[in-house]
C-alpha cells in the first residue's frame, strides 16, 4: 500500500510538470472526462453502495482507473505513489479524502460541484464550510459566493468538437430537457415548473417535448454521447427550468450544439451564460417561459440566430482548452504545497 515515506520520496524526485497520480472518486462522468484530458493519471475509489461510473454518460478515459469496489475500508494500489487527493463531494467524499491526504502527507484539492441546500440549518452549512482542502476549487463565481469561501473559480469546459452543431441544421418543433432523477430533485431542477410550462401530462401538451435522463416513470438517459448530441442537434429549443444550480452542464452542452435555449432567470444563468434576446431567452414566470419557447419554435430564423450566438458563447467562455489549462495550473500549485 502507498505510504507517507513513499509519497515524500516521490515529491523529492518527480517531474515538476507531471504527469501526476491523482486519487479521486467517480462523481460526474462528463466533467471528469474533461478533467482526464489534463493528461494526468486518475485513480477512482469505489465503495459498495456508493456512486459508480456510468458508462452511458461517458466512456471511462484511458488514464482514469476505477479501483476495485470494497465493502469496508480502502485498498489503495500498492504500486502507485500518489501526488494528491481530489475530493468532489463534501457529504460523501471529503472525510475519506482528508484522512488519506493526512496519512500519505499529500495535498487535498477540494472541488465543489454543488450549492448549500435551502433546508440546511446554519450549523450544517458551517460544518460544510469547515471542509476545506489545501486548494479549494469552484465551478462558478456564484457558487463560490453562496458557500462564502475563498478559492479558485474554474468554470466547466465543454468539448466543442464533440458537442457541435449539425452540418445541415434540421431542427424539429419540440423542446428538449435533459435531467436525471427529475421528480425527486424538483426543488432544484424545477420539474413542477416544467410541467406547467409544457402542459405535461396532457395528451395534447401546450409545447411538444422530449425528455432524457434517468427518471423512473418519466424518461431514460441517452444510451451514449453521440445519441445525446443528436438530440441537442435536432431539438427546436432546449427548455431549462432549473431553479438552483452551480452551473448546469446540460445547458452548456446544448448551447455548444447550437441549440437555442430558453431558461429560468435564476442563479448565474442570466449574468454569466445567457444574455436575454442575444444568445438565448430567460424568463421568470410560467407565461414568459412558454412564450419564449413557442416564439423560438415558431421562428426558424430567430432560432438559428440565437443558436449560433449561444455556440459562440461556449467557444469563448467555456472552452475545454481553457478548462484544461486552468486545472493543470491548479494541480501544479497543489504539488508545490508541503504538508
């Protein structure tokens, strides 16, 4: 098993620019696919009953190794000398990651994907605020402010070569939404709002729709990324009814595919992603969301104009290359920390 002595020896002899050995956990498949593009070696801890990698969300990258599932305790590969631990969830990962970092005398990078939940007490929020790593990373400035913590902001990067517009646009008159566990996550993903906007479950909905995502009784996820991309490329509009989100990845993916977007006017969406009437539309009521969705569906010229502008937003602000460069700098800073 890896040891503190071996970690110290590796720190004294390793290359200054990597590749580095990073211990982490399966958390967000498409995010971690982009993370693996940094070129480092990732080893993911898996525990029985915990989150595992779902290959229909994204294939496992060649430099991302899923460690054997364990029932209790941890069995780290004895042939690997780790350079750092990357925690991506305060509730289920941080304590384990912190213990390993202390045992091996390596830095802990704490990446936050979520926001504090509305029903949490001040005491619970404070306990999570104390869960900080050697370096703290956030996916948006809004998220960083909501947690009230210091750290580095590195927005999600989208692979614009994979999530791209079709060669010959042929958008169909229906609205797409992509959400996992939507019914149970109504408080943050706005399932009830979406029902009001579309008229679901009427056999003659006010807005024709398609839904993708692992939501029992409602929808199934796309079987693979190419299929998901085809839905983004074919939909007449992407309808986002998110109420609370750090940075909705599916919204960025749809924009990258040139799909015109209509979204709730919440969190950072109108400030950092969508400029109303330029690269999408935002609304704060059922009537506004329905109006803008129908306007886009009924006006192909407007849809193309909005979709093209949305694609340009992703290329300029959420590129995968910028994401990779920022993460490589974060990892480099972590290796320079002596713990």
